[in-house]
C-alpha cells in the first residue's frame, strides 16, 4: 500500500493485486491490534542487515512518520521509541492508507493471488486470479511466511525465483521457544521480569530483558521471541533465566541487552538471599519473594543452589514454534540482488521488491513495519519515474 501510494500521481496507473478478500489484514493484527508502525530508535537488523541500513538511509523513520502524518494519522510515541496510532487502533493505520488509495485512484483487486510474473517485451505479464495484467513495472510485496493465515505458504517466493532471484532459507523469527518436557513443568502461566540469555551449551550467544511468560510448551514473551531466530544454528540450545529484575536487584529494561556477567549476578543474588536468611525463618525465605509455583521448585535447597537457580534458571530448548506463531520471517529473497535506493532488481529492470519478502528482519518494536513501509515507499517512487 505504501508502494502503491508512492507510485501513484505522475499520471501513472497503479493497481494492487491482493490474494486475500481484503488488503492489510496482517496490519490489523500487529502490535496486539494497536499497530506499532515505526520505531524512532536505531536497532540492528538481521539477515542482510547492511541492506536494511542502506534502505533506511534513503528513507528513514522521520520520513515514514511524515508520510503517515500527511495521510492524516495522529501518532503517539511510547517507551523505547515505539510509535502507535494515537487512538490505539491498528484499524486507523489501514483506514488512512485505504482512504488515500481511493483519493489517488489506486485500483485494488482482491481475491487475485498472483501465480506468475513473466517478462514481456519492455514490461511484464502478471497472472493474478483469473486475469492476466500487462504492466510496465511490477513491485512484489507478498510479505513472508509468518503469522499463519496472515502470511503465505512460501509459494510467493517463486514469483521472484522464477525470474532469476535467489531464496535464502526462510525460518520463523520472533516466535516463542520450545523447551524440553519437564523443564518448565508446573510453571505455565507465570509472567516474570527476567534477563534471558540464550546459550549454546554453556557459551552465551545473545541476551534480552523483559517479561518472560512460561507456557506449557516453553517460554514466550517479547524477550524470549527476540532470541528465537538465533536458536536455529545452535548445537545445544539452552535458555538461562536470571530473575534479578523480578527481585528488584536490577532494573527491568524491555530490550536486547549485551550478554551479562553470570558470576556478578550470582554473587549479587547470593548476598541478597543471605541477607534475607538473616531476617526470616528458613521456611519463610521464599514467601513474598517468588510466585508460589517457582518457590515450590526451590524450597529446601541450600542458599548457593537457590542463588544459582534464581540467576541462571536452566531451560534446555528443543527449538522454536512454527511460522504460524511467528511475527516475522528470517530469510527470504536475497536483498543484495536489489538496489537499496530504488529496490529495483539488479537482474530484471522494471522489477522491484520490498518488505518482509526480502531477506531482512528486525526486532520487535516497530522495526519490521518500518522496513516494509520505507522499502515500499522507495520502490513506489522509483517505479513511478
Ligand atoms: C501477529 C503479528 C504482529 C506483528 N506486530 C508487528 C508490530 O507491531 N510492528 C512491526 O513492526 N511488525 C509487526 N509484525 C510484522 C509485520 O506485520 C510484517 O513484517 C509486515 O506486515 C510486512 O509487511 P509486508 O507488506 O512486507 O507484508 P504483509 O503485511 O504480509 O503483506 C503482504 C500481502 O501480500 C499478500 N500476498 C501474499 N502472497 C500473494 C500473492 N501470491 N499474490 C497476491 N497477494 C499476495 C498477502 O495477502 C498480504 O496482504 C507483526 C506480525 C504478526 C504476524
């Protein structure tokens, strides 16, 4: 939609061929129905990260924000630079896009799944739904495989691979973690502030802080999901959970953090427990400190063991949940095969791609939509020239 609006004007005729009965269905589900559409802070991207940085140099967060302000959307910035519609409803984002497309006479053709794109003379033939459309330029923005029915099943990548582009293996990212049976038994439903460190055996790989949610299959919550894409390549994935933020021993920051010094956390936790043990009877040590479900697991352990469990609670992982439960796709069409300023294919002139379809993904917090909008806007503008 951002690409179509940016391509309209200049007397160009623009049409969107959408597989679903409506455009923007995924947008409505974003940010728990609130749509976290941009993040005003800088954060790393993954996949072809350098490509994402280049794209955002050509169309940055301020420009995307003004694009929406110019469409009439009022926004509100919250903690961590997260930008939401002021009214708190994702529908407002879709509404301003749809009204603008009506004003700009963008044709929206729904129930029109594109099955094939063919080169034809100077332009293309797009086989969508029952029709074949002749176009001078094509922008492919079919998204990724994340989000179950809101994503595609992978078939859309073939639109570009058939034209000579390369597919980097798609994997679910920003998705809950699966734990070994027994590791989280009895803890399901607990939501606790923690620092999570993803390890390969004992080697720390990445860390994130925030609220972790125990489920009957493993661990969820934004901080757990932030680590999910890194689980794929590990030999022996283990999640170590430090509950210091829950105990007030450190602030709870909702973000990626650098890998913590485990020894310092242990010393701090042990000193805390020893102080508490000096004040309370042994049987009451954990009362008022931990949720009952967790206290039951630690009751009766020596202080040293308790400290170890509270700052490095080990959860061996078996993998991550599937695309159905993921927010974004890691992998996709090789971004380096496109120009970062115009999103035009370096292999097929007149062909463009943008958004999650490309091998770029970002953290939770508005970075994925920001990349989708920015790359779509650049592609639309360039295609209209
Ligand atoms: C539950 C959930 C919550 C999320 N929350 C956030 C958030 O708050 N902030 C954030 O930044 N990101 C969020 N994301 C990620 C974000 O939604 C996506 O990265 C973003 O929507 C990608 O935009 P896109 O335009 O590339 O693809 P999409 O939004 O997926 O749009 C692709 C469109 O192409 C259509 N399509 C697919 N195949 C074909 C075909 N063959 N022919 C025609 N049409 C086709 C699809 O039906 C779809 O309408 C969330 C994702 C999910 C699943």
